[in-house]
C-alpha cells in the first residue's frame, strides 16, 4: 500500500510540477460524472409528473435532465481538453525522468546484474503506460465518483436495492487477483522480453549484419526472436484468458442479482409501496450498476498496471539515489598528486556473484609514473580501472589518493580529473569536431584543441581522410555522413581521451586493439612520454594491454593473475625472474618472429 501511495504521489507530483493550474482543473471532469445519479433522480421526477399529470414535476424533471447534460458536457469537455494536453506533457516529463535517471546513474551495476536489467526492461516496455498514467488516474476518479453517487441514489430509492451491492462485490477480489496474476506474468516475461529486444536489435545492427549474412543466420535469428517475443507475450495472454473467464462469472452473478432487484421493485410497486418513477429510477440505476459500479471496480483494479509502472520508476529513483549515496564523497580532489595512489588490501566481487574478481590486492602507483597492467583475459585488469574510476567501490579494503580514501572524494569532481580510452569505445555519430571534443565539453567546438588532441593521438591521417575535415558528419546513416573503419573510430576515441590537458589519472584500457603491434607500440611510447611531461602535477597513466611488448616502457608493470598481484616491477626486473611475465613476454616475442 505504501508503494502504491508513492506511485500515485509520483504521478500527481509530476502533473502538478508540469502545470499546477491544469492539474487543479482536472477536478471538473470527475464532477461531471455526478450526471448519472442526478439524471436518474430527474428521470424519476419526470416519470412521476407524467403519471400524476403534474406540470411542476414534469418541468423540474425535464429541466434537471437538461442541466445534467450541460454539467456532463462542461465537465467532460473541459476536463478532457485539459487532461489530453496535460497528459501529453506529463508523459514527456516521465520519459525524460527515466532517460535522465538511466543516463546519470554513477556506476555500472545496473548494466551487469540480470535482475536489474529485467526491471529496467519492464520499465522501458511500460513507458507508454506511464505516458497515459494521468488519463488512467482521472478515469479512476471518474468511476469512483460515479459509483459512489449511484449507490447513494439507490439507497434513496429503497435501502433494499443495496442488496444488489453484494452481487457486485466479487468484482473487487476478482480485480485484485487479476492484478496479482498480471504482475507475476510481467515479471516472468522480463528475461524473454529483454532477449527478444536484443535479437531484434541484432537484425538492424550493421556490425552484426556481415556475420548474419555470411553464416546464413537471418532465418535463425528471426525464429529465435519470434520464440522469445511469443514467450514474453504468452505469460500475459494466459493471464488475460483466465481473467476473462473470471469476469464472465462475476457478470453472470451480478445479472442474477439485478433480476432479483427488479422483481423486488415491481412487487413493491404492485403493493403501492413504490411509485412508477421510483421503478424507472431503479431500473435505470440497476442497469447502470454494471457500467457505473462493477466496471469502475475493474477499472480501479486496472489502475494496478499504471501503479506498477510508476512503482518501477520509483524503484529507479530509489536505486539512483542509493547509488549516488554509495559513491558520494565530500572532499575535493587534489589539484596535483604528491605521493600517488595506493591499493590497500583491496578485494572486489561483482554484485550478484560469489567469485572474487580481485582478492587482497595491494600496490602503489607513485605520482607522475606510468603503470602497466598485464595478465590473461579475466585476470582482473579492467576491474582495477573500474575501481579507480569509481564505477564500483571495493568490497573490502580501500584506495588512497595522497593518503585520502577515494570514497571520501566527491564523485563528479574526481571524474573531471580523469580521462580514458577503452577497447569498447563509443562511436559518437556527430560532426568529427564534436566526436573528439566530447572528451572535454568546455572545448567541444574548439578546432585548435581538437586538432591538437588528434595529433597527440597520432590520428592526423584520419583527419586528412575526412572530406570536410572536422566538419565532416560521421556515420553512414546520416545525410552526407562518412563511414570509418574500426581503427579510424578508435583513433578518434584516443583523441577524445587526450582532450583534457590536466587530468590526474589517464586510463588506456586496450585502446589500440584494432591497430597492429608496431602502431600500438609507437603510440604507447608516445603516451608514456606525454605522461611523464605531466609529472609537475603528479599525473598517473594506467596502461592495460594484452601485448606485453608494448608496455615495456612503463615505469611499473603489474602482473595480475586470477585476481591477485603475482608480480610487480619494471620490465628489466621482471625479465630477470622466472615468473608469468617473462614466460608470456617470451612467448609473444617468439610469435612475432
């Protein structure tokens, strides 16, 4: 119940913040729903006036019926006009809220936990429901007003007619049961729905297109998409079938009660205990009972879908807030590094797993140094980068920056002093200037800064290949857009990483995987020289590569094996030993001969 209250507060609050005057004006529409009990009352007066030939009752009844129509028209037209305009704006506000929360989540946990991905998938699927949430709330208010007014009118005609209510009450547990079924079905459909969306995305993904065609996977992919989509829909369709049967049973029960109520009124009229107008009023209200009470109960029950969607948005807000708090800090990052960065008995395992990605890792990165992380795939190299960039917090131990716990440093301030190039780089299909300039937003359109960054990244040849230079639109999907090779995209990503001129820490995590060994070696040599030029601010450069020959110029090489530091030292020191580094270095060196 508390969750539903927060969901309603979220929807009403979004409407109020969007347009308080229109939100207040929505009250006009539910007031218009009083027309049904009022119409029944004036119909009674009109009928009694006709039977008694009482012109006063006839005039009062006719005038009242006209007045109820006017009330209905004003309430429905004005409320509908306000609601439709406001509902569209609120839908945009909620869509923007989801996009903002998703984009500004400070860490990566939501990307790597299947249970979170399932929840986010359901929220994405129900964005349309959220867009119409205001309509649903008003419809619910309308039906509640109509139902209560109808029950009051029935009691005024004859308290005996309230015996019809028990025949309508089964609709309440029926609606509640249906919503429970539907909620469970939606949650069970999450993995299949997410798989279907992934497969559908592959059908239009250019990178996957070549393999799909070479290996003849088109039909197989479509078949798997259909199976996943059918599986996801099947859970909900099965529930809707059961719900339809339950609704039919409730309708039959109500019709039996309605027949009994009408028989009671005719019996009372025959004994002179009810007027003809009261019989007509009871007949009208009785048949309205189905559309004004039973259906309202079902509609209120269907509000559950909207509240579940809003509840998932509340969950996302809570998750984003908790993630921010978990990664929050209050201390400003240092202007320069004096001592360096220390990993003090750091252990880490990814949320939802029992395996340690890092275990009891301790080492020091001296200020102004270049450190290389090497090791086999899955050893834990990228995990070190994620912890240093505060995508995650250590499960155990701590990371010290000039003696200050990194967890105490303000998150956004710390990340403004970082720069990075990754193997899985983003392809921003923007004008080339902005694709590179995005690495430092204050200078995103600064041609001189962008060109200097590209030169430092050794990407001058990419710039020369662009037909309109930095004004070239990248991406063949856009008008006059230019497609690039993977290596060219990677060079631009390297330029983006070098846009910031005064970072404290720079990460190069397999940033040259699309380049040959000679080109990668030359670039790493250049990065090492540039890194040492930043020694005045104590800048640290972290190189991650699976090619051992390219990291030999690093001041310190850290060998990670099964989540632990197995070796630490300079290249010549590690080659004198008989450990993993010397073995793998020699093995790779022989493969290039």
